[in-house]
C-alpha cells in the first residue's frame, strides 16, 4: 500500500512518519502542498492519504474536491489542527474516512489505523 503524507510543514510530515507503526509494510510518499499531493495521487502514490487542511497552492479541501471530481478512490484521513465541527463535517462530506487532531502521537495513529482496518 502507498501512503502519502500531504502537509506543507516538513516538521509535521517528519512527526507523522515517526508516529506511524515501524513495522507497517507500506511505501511512504510525501507532498509539501495540495498540488504536489494531487500529482502524486494521480501517479498512484496515494492508496491512503494523511492530509493537512491548511496548505499553500491547494488546501486539503481542494485536494478532496479534486479527488471526488476525478473519481479517485483513495482513503483519506485528515490530520489537522482545525477541529471545528464544521470543518469535520465538510471533509467527511467530501469523502474523508476520518479526522485526527494534529499533533498526534503514535498511540493515536495506531488506534485509528486498527479501528479503520488499515493495520493488522
């Protein structure tokens, strides 16, 4: 499985990489903004996307709208500091499968991946 971490913060991307299970047999990809993320997704690098909402070029909402419009069936987990109920409702309506508050630790990520059946 290809996992894409799409966040404009290099620090946040590194923190998320470290929080993922070390023995998870996936190929990791990274994108620094939404446009780069969409390019990688269209190249097949995004079976699962860990997506920030606030980014330059194209934000997370734009990425979700593009995936929906293009019929891309990637699984998207939004990882954002914006935990407003309206933001959560909007991303879920655009096709995200879940939402986790940033910053998140390895225990939170593991619990989420197990609950979603993405890690055994």
